[in-house]
C-alpha cells in the first residue's frame, strides 16, 4: 500500500487545556457547529473554512457557548434537533463522563441552559449516538450493555441489549429508523432492530481486540479496526469482510468514516499514534501524520476535512480526494 508523506495540519486552533473529545456536527443543518471537550468544560463553537467563503484567509472559529461538565468526558454526540437557523436557536448534545453518567445539554444560546442526567451504566461509557429522529439515544459501555434512552421521556432507559464483552462503538442507520450497530471489544458487531428489540445480524472480525467501528454514509458498509487491521464489510454479504489490510502494525485505537466521501476512512493507531486517512477504493494512504496526545477524531459533514484533538491543539487537515 502506498504511504502518504507526513502532513502538517491545514489549520490549527489552540486551547488552554488538553482536549479529550471533538465532534463536528454530522447534520447538514448544523454542519458549522463543533463541540470540544476539555477536562471540565464543553465548548460549543462555529467553524468555517475557505472552501465555503472566499473572503476567509484562514479558518474562522467562534465560540458560542460553554457548558460546565463535572467529570472527564469520554464521548459526545450531537442531537439532530440542533439548529441555529430556527427561532429560538437550539443547541443540544450528550456527553458521557468518567462517572459512568451521560449528560444531555440543551441551550437556546440566550438565557436558557438546561441539562439532564442519564444514569444507568455501571462502568465507563465508550460511545453514544442519537437516532436521526432525535427521539432515542444509544450508549455502549464497559459494563457489557448497550442501553437505549428515550431522551424526551424523563430520560429513562427503555431497553438494554446484553453484550458478551465491553461495548466500544454504536451508530444508527442514517436512513432506516430504528436500525442500530453495536460493536464489542471481542470482535463481534451486531445490527439490531430497536423497535422490535431483535438482532438482525452479527459480523465477526475474528481478531482481538476490536477498539472501534463505524457505519459510514453508505448504509451497506461497516468499517472497523481489529487489533491493527482495518476491516470493511458489505452488510448484504456479512460472512466475511470485503476488504482487510493493516494500517497500524501495533494496534488500532479509533476509526471514523468520512461523512462526505464513502471511500475515505480515518484511523489512529500504534506505534506513534499515527493518524492515517485511507482511500478504500484506491488502497492509498492519503494522510499519514503523528498525533501526540489523542483527543478524538471527527469528519466534516460536507467538506473534505478531518479533525483531531492533539493535546491542547485542535488540528484540521484538508484531504485531497482526487
């Protein structure tokens, strides 16, 4: 596989403390929003690039709200109800903390900030995701469960799927309501129908451990890291991966599929906390760079930018898609 040369970030933003998580909003109507999790704060901001505005000479970043968060953040997810183009404005997201609790923050960016606590896990929560309708939230944890929360109905857990190992990643189907992916550390990836509480199918990486998986913009494709190997599945042919190669020879850590280009996937792994962006169609590594202290990985909803926290720095790389 052809390797890209080490690449400096296209843009950098500096913060006063270490970044633990970062999430660009995955929805078209809130694509300019970004959430950055520090040790005790969740900073909400807007971010724009030269690609969108020829008047910009650099990245345009503006913080719009800061939420206090009492414990170290582990995962974040934007609510699809978030929008700055409605009146009143709505900013809504969930944050999973080191105290095993999930907090749902909502603000109109004026005087009204509220937060609710979703309490039910007994160990670290590793991944959370809103259903596209915004009614349900899924969470997976080291306590070997996936929980479904009705976030508009007293924040109660309405269903629990029992897992055979820690849950590491969860994602919803972006078109079909109620279909959920759950990945386990032991290499199993399950698809559930949350409405009927039935398992639809399971995929088996056959390699341990599996630290991260993602369901990209093409709902037929699921990608995961298992040890240091990248595996790509076509869910219409679930018996074995349609692609597999090894981007991280000493083990992978995070994988995220691009929202704007189904052929691009970003991953971070060992040695050296290497961030690699791979074009699955051409098998080329189009970005290869080192992250010092990892603080999350996220793609822009529409533009060819991948973003990663690196200690106190937020780095953005523009990916060449040609």
